[in-house]
C-alpha cells in the first residue's frame, strides 16, 4: 500500500476511536452503545477487516502475539509496570477526592451512562480484562504497527499515543472537569508512550496487555472505593 494512503487510513482509524467514545458517552450517554461502537466496531472490526482486505490477517495477528513464550522478561516487565500503574491510578483518584472532587456528581454521570453499583463488578471485570485487551489489539497491535511502517519508531509511538490519549480527554473532562481531564490525558499519553516502547522492545502485546490490565484494575478499584 502506498505510504500516503497508509498514513491517511491509519489516521482515520485512530480518529474513529475518539468518535466512537464521543458518540457513545456524550451523544447516546450509554456505556453499552460505547462498547458496541468502540470495542466491537473499532477495536475488533477495523483490524480484522483491514487485515482481511490486505490478505494478511493471519500474519498480522501472529506479529502482534508471536513472542509471548520467548519473552518471559517482557511478561515480568508488564506485571511490574502494571502493579505500579495500578497503585498510581488508585492514589491519583484518592488525591482528586482530597482536593474536593464532587463524588456525587461523578456517580450521577456514571449512572446516567448505565454504570450502577448493582452491576459495577461485572462492568469492572469487563473493563479490566476485555477493555485492556481490545485497546492493546487496536493501539499497539494495529495502529502502532502501521504507523511504524511509514514513520520512525519514536514518531510512531508519539503519534499513536496522542490518538490513544485523545478520547481519554472526553472521559476525564466529563467526569472530573476539563482541567483535571487534561492532566489525566497527559498522564495517559505518557503511559501510552511507555506501552508503545514496551511493544517495540518485546515485539508482542502480551507485556503491554498485562500492564494495561493491572492499570485498569487500579482505576476500577478506586471507583468502587471512592465513588460507589
């Protein structure tokens, strides 16, 4: 595929993630609609359809996952970094609450989206295991890989991390206000850079998935302890 076309397509795919979250949470105000639009259509549908169209679906999938058993070090790095991010996420929300975060407002927004205490742990399990996996398939297994074909390694990591952080600005801004939302977005960008570097170093999304999974676990634990 010509480089200009690949760059354009990859950028469109990257923006579709933000559009899906915007449509699901801001327009439809539904976490279920968001899961369908973002997880099913964007995170799974786009990579599968593009891989099939290129006639390289099996090869692309293998590239993303191939070195798990050959890189115990990568898995260890994923676990250790994930435990650190888990703790940071929990402490960060605790600090927000200490700074006067309106937890009742945050709870009302979450409930408006369909996230209630009665099924929070189902939601939390899904977010921790499935969301982390699908985001890694999209961002480190699909978007980063394609940017790496036309940009330098550092440029590909920076650009893909920027798009990865973009839709977190919507979530953070709506829940916590735009000042805190922008700070959270900056933190997500830095974490995305770390995961991009990890993917480039270990040539597999297993380490980044493990790290992402534990980071999301920290977020979910903090929401339960301080919001619900």
